[in-house]
C-alpha cells in the first residue's frame, strides 16, 4: 500500500466515523426535542386518566390522581406504544419499545401497580407488540396484537410492522396463546368483549380479494373474532358502508358503535378525521364531532362520557395532542386540562 492510498483510507475512515457520530448525535437530539402528549392514554374505572407524555424526549406515564411527576419514565431511545388499565383500575399494563423500530427491537410488556408504584417486566417478545388490553372478565388475562414481520411491502413506503395476529398472556400461569393465523397487513383498536369469549379489531375486509385491485378497493371494517372459533369472525360495523373505519369503541350491550372516519378535507388538502356513531337497531350513522382536526381513539369513561384524542397539528412535523370528552350523541364536547 503506498502512502497516498493509506492517507486516503485514513481520511475516509475518519470521515465515516464523524458522519456516524453526527448521525447518532442528530438522532438523539431529535429524540430529545420530543415534548408533550404522545397520543397514548386510557381511563380507569375510578376516572383516573393515564397518559404518556414526553419530557425532553423521555417517555413517561402520568396519572391524573394528584401526582405531578411521572410514575415511570424511560430513556430518550425508548417509547411507550400502548397502555391499558385493568378492570379494577389498580393495574396498568404497557408496552415499551425502541423509538427506532426494526425487526431486531422486539417489545417489552410491563405491569405497573398504580397504588404502590411497583413496576415489573411481564415478558419480552422478539416481535413488535403494538396494542394490549385486559380481559374485563378475567383480570389475569392480557390480550395483545403482535406483528410477525417488520418490512416494507412497497419500495415507496418505509418499513412497518405487518402480519398481525391476536395473542394473550396469562399472568397467573405465565403462558402465551395465539388465537388467529390471519397474518393481516394491519390490525388495530383491540377491544375485549365484556360478555363473551371474543375480541374486536379493525382490519381490512380483503379476505375474498383475488387481485391487487381487489385489495386496493377493500374497506377497513370492524370485526368480532370468537376466540374458540376465530375462523367464524364477522363484521360488526356497517357491512354496507363505503367509508374506511379506523379507531372505534363498542359500547356495552352492543347498543352502538363509535368510530373514527374521514369527515372531510381541509383547505390545505389534509383529511379531517371525526368521530361517528352507528346504531345497531336503526342502522343509522351520525357524525358526533366537527372539530376539523384529527379526532381519534374513543374510550368510554366511568362517568358514561366518551373520552377521545385530538391532534391539532395532524400531518405536521410534530403532533399536538389533546384529550377531550363528550356525552353520548356528541354533546357537551370539552377539552380536559391535564
């Protein structure tokens, strides 16, 4: 190797190291800039709101029970993907993962006792778990949605978790169980039935699709999946509806369905997501909100009101989340000051 070639390699090596370090510093700096609500929250039977908020990039869980400090907080490299109160409100399950998701990250499910602040790991998964929910009929059973792969199915899209299925973890005997073998492209808004052995999820109605055009034309609907016979899943949203349904809430006794859908398009060309209701007896739909923002994640509170999320900077560089609530029927909409 001549001297010029050796110097050139040294320069390239140093430059590469500098670029890597700058990249890491930049990523850390971007992570540290995260502030405010993350869009993850839940409401307990006692009316306590648990929410995830970033403080200088650190994701923490906060409770509206008089405490001002986070009950748990994680380094800037990690985030909290979802949280769920147990039926008695004393336990909070949540998912921790790296902010920079890839197929090697995996997920950690943890349990927090909201009374004693004891916090412990439940289990680790090599795959990405995106949502979880306690079974209201069995406090020891925790259901979750897990993605089997982390990839990009299109060269123009980034990598995302795909191949979703429904699982559970028994906190008593520490066993996991898989219920479905759907490998869905996407699955979200997991809810566990209060009356029978079934779960509700949102996913594409593409089972009969024969071509790419069929898949593109399919609608996103809400399904009920019997746990003993998951192949007998059925659509519980309006089967004739022509709009895609995203987040949703099944009200007790299946009296009504509250769901998120596109309500219009703003002057800037960005979709406006609103909340709607679907009545099972009359088959009627009704628009509940007209906030002209990104309105999502309806949750039924113990006061009978529906709590939900609003992003006032949807499609912007940084989201601006706020928590609202309203009476059934879309009345008395108000923001909750945390």
